[in-house]
């Protein structure tokens, strides 16, 4: 590629060769050598941004990139697609091996961990100066998961939360032509669903290896989960205990079967044949249900925001207005810049581009991933999706889990002790005491680091 | 001057050097590093900044030995080894005898068919077995229901999950041992059987007094390899149950994997690896000892 610099060098060489006849002989050689060097420097000016993204996002995001490269002719983007199952490990390995990409996708619960590693470049400076990114357009609860110790480390790319997927026909048969409100109402509905379903079928599927619902219920009850700046577990708190007991009650009353995810040979078949009428899950299942459920069932399923606890037990003292929609988890994936990247400028341009509402809406059409920018939800494709509307409501009521690297591990212990309590191998008090003990041990290193000021 | 012996030794080392170098770099060095890691609290924090690393002596080992989960995992692993190991050896021996029998037609075909599970991807196998084990539509429960057996929740019932995993693992692995047994059987000179038959020995007597003793070395090899392999059980529970229900299929290696690569507690995971190594070493020594005493 011929660059402007090449012409500059060429001009000098020609001038010199006019001035000195000796140069005339050498000039072709000099021009050739410098010309090659000029080629190199031309390629240098073309910046290649390395972008790692996971699963189908890594595949589909490529379709957005021609527009980006058209707008920024000096930048090329190379997308590496990582499978979700290996992504976390690959990013950590890349960090250790100093082969981090310039920009990468990560689950927003991973952010505290990558911040602890100092792998992410804070975005504060870029957001303050000359950015036209409207932060207030993001769902506030989701944006909060990208902030830590007063810094913004990443921007939400698409969002994820948990809510009800339900069989509207079965619910109608149980006497609820519109979804009930509040946990009280839903609990009644579940009892009736179970009554109609018989011994082999259930009202709700809550895979016992998942920590999400017990944690959601605890957040709804206002339980702090951890105490003293996340130094210790706080699971014997009465609010957590109440939520935990409510969760166990769903199994005890036989409304939910004690099965794990691994046991569900085909979840969609089971949902279609009415093995359960309710399922708490995330947005990816809008697409999956649409593809995998038989056509006859398609009109008979819908989504609803999670209910909250109104002033009734088990969580007294809750605002009665909370009854309609209760909080759920602020999940999703974000985009971050690597701290060590020498191409942060170009990578930031890409991040800004992917954050544009138009690109977010386009990305939704390509993947079904729900946009993090609220304006993108006005796009007709998304506004017309009846199953997505409950998510839009729910996303106004989301809350983050404790922002510490140990959280995933703690959450895993919560599910473990919940399972033991469901199987009656432990009483509620035994389970919560053991949970506190385990979590205190998991957090021992964090306490030591905090004491010595090695982490903020 | 280099003497001829010295010369031979030198060229011997020279020939060995590439292999030794590879083993040193890719085996001994990592093992030593892992041993060193097991005395630290190397974790995600230390990965970011080595100031956050502590040398903690034997704390990881003590913590491991005090952890209920480790003992559960050890118990499950022992269950898997003690039940699955002999079962696998017995079934592979039985299959080898059948395939090797003079009465079997098309033994090459059987040999291939029975070896197939060994070369099949475990994940694919696990998906199929998950269907077989399904409590409501599973083929296995359907078969049992013909005999009036109540449906069993194979992978969901804490008491049945490990037997279900063992069954699948044995089915998946016995083909390999079978091939080794067949090789061992074919090494037994046919005249021995002929002589025994002339002396009036029946089939059981032939098996007891000719086949078994002459298979001794093969037997020892198969038993040792199976035991060592079964101690390291990982993939079967990893894909079938992820250690559940209620940790009843959590194995030591699965625990090590979870601690190391899921939670990045490299120090603790390394300690678990060395404890398992010590156990396997001890069990192997014990088995060799028993064999030696048995043969003398």
C-alpha cells in the first residue's frame, strides 16, 4: 500500500538525485527500500482491534462490523469467538499470558474479578470527555453492576434477568385468566395448578442446583446477604431466613419437584406436555420456547414479571407497592477494554459504536439478546414482541448481587445448602449456620487483603 | 581420553536427552510447581498481584482434611473404585472369554462392537444415557417396569446416582480391558487345554487351573490400570450430574477441578491433587504387595 509518507520520501530522493548525479544511480534502490518501509508504515496506520465475544454473540456481531469499518476506514476489527463454557478460563489465561484482546465481552458478574486482577481499563475519563454516550439511557440497575468503587469499568451490551415463563392455558384452567399479583396470589395459583396436575406433574420448575431464586427472594425481603463491607456471610439474618423458608416451602408443599438441571432430559418437551406450568428463567428462552415448543402450544405461553412480597408474611415491613413487581437479578453481558491494550482509542470507538441504540436494536434482531439501552426497545421488532414486554418492566426492578470476585462461589454454596434443606438432610437453621461458616471461610482471603489495604 | 564404557554411557545419555528434556519440561517442572503451589494460597487475587500471595505451609492440606466436602468426595471415589473396579474387570474378563471362545462365530465383529463404547465420545454417550436413565420415559425404567419394578429416579435419587454412574462407566470402559484380556488369553498355549481335557478336566477346572494362573500378569496389569483410572474418575460425573444430587457423585478429581478451574483456588486444588496422588500410590503398593504375597 502506498502511503503519503512514501511520496514524501520519494520526493526527497528525486530532488537529491537531481542535485547529485551519483544519486541518480542509487535512487531506484533507495526508492525501493524506502518504498517497502513505506508500505510497512502504511500497514501500521491501519489499526486492527482484537475483539473477543462469546457464543452466538461472537458469531453474529460480525454482521454489525462492516458499518463500523466503513465509518472508520483506518480500523479493522478481528473477532474471536469463544464458547461460553471456556470463555472465563480463556480470558484468565490470556491475562496471565499477556495476550488479552483490546476489547472483550464478559458476564457482568465477572467484572469484580477482572477489576481485582486489574485487567480492565476504567472508562471514567472517556465517558467524561467528548463522549456522546447517554448513560441515563441504560437500565439503572444493570448499569450499576458495571460500576465498582466509584469507577465505571465496562458498559452493558445486552441484559439478562429472571422472571416467570408460564402456561397461560393451564393458569386459566386453574381460574386465573390474568396472571395473579404478589407472591400470595401466585402461591395460590400454584396450589391450584398442582391440584389439577396430579401427583406426577408440578406447578413450577425450580432446578435445585440454581441459586437464583433463593437469592432473588432474599433480595426482595431486603436481606443484605453479606455484612461488614462484604467481609462475612449474613445468612442467619431473619430476612434471609424468611425468604429461604418461603423457597423451601415451594418444595415442601410439592409445588416444585426436587430435580436438577442435569436431570431434565428435555425441558421444552416437559413444558409442552404440562409437567410444570411455571418456570423462572431468562430472556434466551424467549427464542428457545419460540423455536422448540410445538406450534399448538405457541399461543399458550407467556411471560410475567416476578411478583414481590406485599406487606404480608414472610417479609413483613415491605412496601405494599412492591407487591406488583418484585426485584430480580441484574444480569447480562458487558463490554470492557483491556488495561494493557495499546489500541484503546480504536477499541473505545468500537465500544461506542456497539452501544448506539440503532446497533443495539440491530443486534437484538440478529441474536434475540435484549438491548441494554432503553431507546433501543422502541424499535418495532422489539416493541412488537409480546414475550419481551415483561422483561422491559422487570428490568426497571433489578438489583445486583454483592460485587466481589467470590460471589459466584458463595452463590454456589447457597444452592448447595438449599438442596440439602430441600432433601431434609439439614434443618433450615443447620443449613444457614453451615452456609455462614463456609462463606466466612471463602471470604478469609478478602478480609486479609482488606486489612492490609491490598484491595480497595 | 574417553574410555569405551564412558563413551557408551555418554552416547546413551545423548540418545535419552531429548526424551528426558521433554519429560523434565512438561512433567517434572509442572509437578514441582504444583507442589510448591500447594503450600501457597494462590488464587484469583494472587494472579493479579503477587503481593497478595501468602506461603501458608500445610494449611491447604489441613483445610482439605477438615473439609466435609473432601471426605464426601473421597467416600464417593472409594465407592466408585471398590464397586466399579472389580465389576469392570469381571465384565471385561467375561466378555473376553466369550469373544475368545471357539464356539463364538464372528469374534472379530464382537470384539469391534464391544470395543466401540471405548472410542465413542463421552459427552455423546452421556446424552444418550441420560435418556436411558430418565425416570419417566427412560428405556431402563421401562424394561424394569415389565418386571413390576417401580420407576427409579436414576440420576436424581442420591442413593441411585452413583450406581447409575458406575453402570455407565463400566459399559463405557470394559472394552479396553477386554482387548487386553483377549491378548492374554491368546498367549496361553492351546496344548495345555488339550492335555487338561485328556486328563478329564471340565470347563470350570480348566478355567480355574489354566486360564486364571496364566492370566496372572495380565490380571495384575488390568487391575492396577483400572484402579488408577477409576481413582481419577472425573468426566462421567462431570457431564452426567456435575457432582449432584447433594454431592453424592462428587469425586476427588471433580472437586479438584471445581476448586482449581472454577474458583481458581490453585493452591487448594494442588493440595487435593497431591493427596489423591499419595492415595493412589499407597493403593498401588498395597495391591502389588498382596499380589506378591499371593504368588509366593
